[in-house]
C-alpha cells in the first residue's frame, strides 16, 4: 500500500488559510467551486463524441467567433456552479458579451471571477489538449451594485489565478500569490491531488512557441528574435532551438511551466488596430500571474502585462511569456527597434 501522504486541493487550501493566513474563507470556497466545475468539464471533454460535445454550436460570441458546443457547455457549467455559493459578486467570460452579476436571490460575495471557459477551441474536435483559464479579483469599494468598471483592474491586483489542462491527465495549476502549485485529478477518487509545489520555470531555454505561419506579418523585433533562434549553433545565439506550437495556450504555457520555454502571440499586421489576438483579462493576466509566480516573465513586448490598466472587458493584448532571460531579450529588442 502506498503510505505517502496525499494532499488534496481541499487540504492544501485549508493549510494555506490556517497556517499561512494567505486566503480568506470566501476565496477558498471560490477555488473549490471552480475546481469542482473543472471536473465536470473534464468529464464532458473525455466523453467526446459519446457525449455529443464535439462540433459547433449555432451561436457566435462577442468576438464574432463561432462557438463550439464545448465552449457553450463549459461556460454554462462555470456560471451555474459559481452563481449561488455567496462567494462572488459577478463573473465575466470570453463567451459572454457583458458581465454576469450574481442574481438578487443569492447572497453576494466580495470577489469577481473571469474565465476563458474553453481555451484552444480549435483543438476540441481533433482530440488535442484544451483547458480553462481563471482570474480572480477582489471587488474594490463597497458601493452597492456592480458594473464592468469594477473588473477593470490591472492584473497585479489578482487575488488568484488558475488554469486547468484537459489532456492525457487533467491538471489544475494554481497561484494564490505565493508560488505555484500543481494538482492532478485522480479519476478514481474524483479528487485533485497536489503533485508539485513551488513550480519554477528555468530562466534559460532552447525552445520557442509561436505560430510561424504569421512570420510575414510580425513586427521587426519579433522577426529578429525568431531569425536569431533559427540561426541555431552557427547563428548569433550560438545554440540550436526547438519549436513547439500546440495552438492551445493552456498547453503551451503548461509545457513552459514544466520544462521552460518562451511563448509569443505578438501584435501583427493582419489586424493592425488590435494589440494582439489573446484577451488581457481572462487569458494574458492569469497566465502572466502564474508565470511570474513561477519565476518567469510576461510582457506585451514592451511592458509588464500585470501593469496594464484595462479599459475594456474583452480587450486584447500582445503576449510574450516564459523563461525570464528570453522574455527580457524579446522585450529589449522591442525597446531598441521600437
Ligand atoms: P480561444 O480562446 O478561442 O481558443 O483562442 C485562443 C487560442 C490560444 O489558446 C492559442 O494560443 C491561440 O488561440 C492559437 O491561435 P492560432 O490558431 O492563431 O495559432
Ligand atoms: Mg482562449
């Protein structure tokens, strides 16, 4: 019999609350509810065609993207799970045009939850890893009523951030602002088990992650960085680089947390008016918080993502994150080349 003490997510959170005084009870409940909802999403993902969850829905989201059935299902699971517990004031999602305020019939909490319910939607139907991304903010001010304005806080004010990868294993990665912990779903017991604590991203890497098909659209600093990587051992970097691009940010970021690397979805001239493809508040901010807490860096090319003051709920941003020395290099190239 394996006698190694297994620490469940519940135990981890209670210890955080009790011993380290890191989290209020309401935040603990919030994380537990989110993790339970992720289990339901993981079950739906695993059923695939047998659960009739593949393919497109008939609707479009606020970004004008055709929703997949799983986008809609995951969003419903998260809204329904988080509405009634009294731990939230409101929610916002990639799949909802405007914020969802907790209905009057339920008690209102002091936290705000933002999520991308199903990240990597283009990978759903091809059985490649996908995930869910979360950001938690505190409601600032004590006025009654809540509006989109309450959400427009810089990412450095996040109380917690997490993502879940639905892959060969289901993995939940969490920060409460004091390092990064990784939990694996034990499907037999239905419990999230702590499998790594104090996750660290190596400062150096030989692996980059970018959609190379956009090369001709990139700005000069991005082009320079990738050209130098491609130069390999004979080039200015003096070493060979490897490339990986899953197309699900959760999976690409998870690889970086596991073995280092740099992930980029920069601005490019396909849509010059948009700062990037990824969304600041429920994709870039939570990932930036997790990456920084693991010792990495995250910028939009020129400034720290967590310092950006949002002006819109669904605003987009360029993203450069991962191993600190490489992110610093890309950011310096932007500062030099403008
Ligand atoms: P989604 O939230 O609609 O799935 O879109 C975000 C995804 C990221 O997970 C991924 O890094 C990126 O879009 C991939 O984009 P592309 O298909 O342009 O490579
Ligand atoms: Mg996404």
